[in-house]
C-alpha cells in the first residue's frame, strides 16, 4: 500500500530497530540437531525461524525470508568466499557480517551469530 | 574470436525472413557490411564461405525491452547483445530526459546497437522496490527539453515508456501518451503491479484504453495484479478492444512478468504477443530470463511456430520500433545484422517468474551473430557471469581504475567532494528513495564538471572509477544518493588526493 505522500508503506522497521540493540545474550537454538550435515538448515531462536549456514569460518544465521519478495532463504547460497548470502530468486545479495544488501541498497536481513558447544547450538542477533 | 570479414557467404542455412516471405534453404551473400543477396548466386571473388548447413539464418534479433543502463543494467551489455544473438536492443526506461545525456555518453561504444525507450520521469527507472511517487518531477521538465532532445537525437529514441501501476491514477499514462504524440513516438506501457503493491484501482485496464494503434503494452502474460485475463481465465474485453485498434502487445518476460498459467490460458484464446522481448536485467539474467533465446524457447513451447517466434524478434520487432530501415530483414541493402542459430531437441526445463516450470522438447540456441558484417561467436555464459551483473560498491578498497584518472578528473572529484559537503542526505531504505535529493546531487555534479570544463564522459568515469570495480553505468544522482554521505565524500577525497600512476 502507498502512504499519502505516494511512497510505499514501510515494512522493515524491525530491522532498523534491531540494529540499535545492544549485544544480546546467547540463547539455545532449537530445531537443529547436532548431527545435522545438510546446510543451510532451519532452526529457531526464541520462536523466530532462522536459517543456519555453515561457512568456512563457522556458522551464521540469517532471517528466514528474503526481505525483497519473502522467498525462503533456505534456497540461498553462500558467495564471495562465504562472506555473503544470495537469494536465488532475484540474486539479492547480503553481507553475513552486518546483513546489509550489497547490490540492493536499503535492503537488509537480520544476521545471527551461531556457536556449537558440546553438541548444542546457541545463537544471538548480530546486527 | 571476432573478425571483420568484408565479403562472405553463409552457405546452406535455412533462411527465415518473413519480410521477404523466405522460409527455405538459401545462401546469404554479404559484402561491405551489407546484405547483397539471399539465394543462389555466384560467389564473389575473394569472398569467404561459411558453411551453416543444418542451421537457421535470420535477420539479427531485436530485443525491444532490456535494461542495459542504470541500476538494473550490466557492466558490459554486449554480453547479452551480440554475444547472445541480439544485434539491436532498446533500454526500456533506464534513462529519462534528465539523464539521456549520460546514457548516450556511456553507451555509444557498444557493438550492439542500443536505443532508448525513454522513461517519462526525468531520472529514468529507479530499480529495486523504489517507486517514484512524487508526480511533481513530471511537471518540472519543460516540454521544450524533450522536443529539443528529440530533434537532435531522433535516432536514439524509439518509444516513451511509463508504468501503468501503483495508486497514482491514470494521469501519468495520459501525460506520457501526450508526450509520445508530440514527439511522434510510440507509447510503451508496463502493466502489472510491482511486487508488494496492492492498489485500490488497477491501472492495467486504463493502459489498454489509452493505447492507440502502434502503441505497445508490455508484460502481456504477467501473473501479478492487473492481468490480461479475469478470475475465470477469460481474456478481458478491454484487451480485445485494444488489439482490434492495432495496439501491439509485447512479451517482456522479466524477473516478475511471465506466468505459465496466464500465458497458457491467454494463448489458448488466441492472445499472442506481437513482439517477443526479454526484459533482461542484472536481477533476472541468472534466472529466470537467462537470455532472449531462452524466452524464444519458452514461446516455442507455448505453441508459436518457429517462424512466428523468429518474426517476433526480427520483422515485427523492427516494425514496432519503426526501424525497418536498418533491421528485421535480410533484404538487399540492409546492414548485415544476422543471427545464425539452431533448434536443439531434448528435454529442457523452462521456468516462469513464479514457481512453475515446463518441460520443453526444443531449445533455440544462437551460434553466430553478425553486426554490420562483423562476426561474433555466441557465448551464452559470459552474460551470466557475476562480473557482468553483480553491482557492488567497492566499500573496502579503492578500485584499481581510479589510479588511472587524470589530474583534471582528480581536481573535479575534489571540488565535487567539497560541494557534496554543502548538503546532506540519508541513505535510502528499501522502500524510499529521496528522488529530489538525487536530482539535486546530479545538479551539483553538472555544475562542478562545467566549472572544471570537464567533458561529461570524463566526469562520469571519474565518479564511477571511485566506487565501482566494473564498468557499470548509472544515473549519477542515483549512484550518489544510494551511498552513505560520509563514505561518498571520504572516498572522493581519497581518490582525488592520490597521485596518478606514472604514464
């Protein structure tokens, strides 16, 4: 829908708010088994669905849907030496470090730090 | 490998040229970059013979809807042009009147003939989710600016484009129609609501009402709001009426604009595009569009015959953009723009822009392109290479090419950095872009380059080289407004203060 000034309604406030948060405490990830070998994989963090990628340097989580057209990020692929993730639908590409859109300025995904300890996964918002 | 051959004969190919009524095996004689003759004739002394038996030969393909320039464009548009069988294409809305000068400076060097389907709004298409909601920019362009440009660059302009979508009412469409009439150009309208929009009043039916004979409507088979069929799958009367009046329908496959379901229902009722175009851009070249050839294969699978498909990228396409003087046929005297292709048999998956795929038994594969007689061997994968479409700002390093800028270009960048410090802008969100600010930044760019007496091309390249590793081209105001201001100014200062490499 359009606002009265002709602009499109906002739907990305949650991302903007998230970036202003202070560092989050680690929370257990659910839905991801320790013996999982297939990535990207689904998981959830405090009830919120995220997608876990296994990169050259460890694990990283990303919000479940691409902010462009809500395609699932389960089909996204790692690129740029595992530092970015790319939605296959329209190749919108996001940095895993801060979630910012690379070829799509203004677009942003939530990214999560993920660690594994004694067979259990933990995550927290990174941006 | 490319090579200029003055005189050659394409021997033994199956020639498809609807304009001349040719659909048979025949030789094509070329000399001096022009078609000499189609049929049997003694080979001119010294002419090279190129055996194309078992292949098809047509006039060079014309894609009337691509995005070569701007935020949707490619680093090297030739990679989706002559290297994919396409000898002429039209940028559908990339430039508006405010940036047509930039568009011309940067794209004159291509091998593929590039034309402008100018956008009604001054900055051209903004790309991504950005919709230019402020109608004021339409009125802030004096009509004389359009008329003067069209007088001087008649050849460059092929149509005037507007988007029949959003909640702005039909005023923009009527305004564009009026401008097209004044300039004596076809009106070219996009139908289909864009991505997440859900307007109260659909503009697609209005587009069909406003269009007259020779005007074009693109995205015929899109599956978004504002389709050509109703909820029961029946083609709308307003569409039929437009077709009867001589309005031309264009395919415009695109990243959002082709649905197998809509295509099959409409095709079954005889609604067929007059022209086949790809709508290729950086966000759809990997999938689902891939190439004009892939889109042609989709139309072949839909049920068009091969001659029908080929005519829609040659004769009919050239007619639609009033370019039959130089394209669309292999008539003697025409430029030797030729595409050699074959039709492969096997199992091929062709996806639409949504979730549907179809298993096709045939695939059209271009092999050789000739542009004014110059040969280009087709390479379909280069266009899809990341370096051709992944537009990435070099945030963490200064592009190598910045080291090759001249002293004058550096002086200009330094002054531009100072000038940009006198205003302030905030980086766009996913939905909003400050178009007035983009225009203001562009104005500053022009004033500074003018006071430095720097040619437009050199000034543009100085800014591009500061931020982009690849040779993408973009509306300069849009490029700047999409950057974070401190980064933009800092980078311009950094580049301008570096010593150039020794010659």
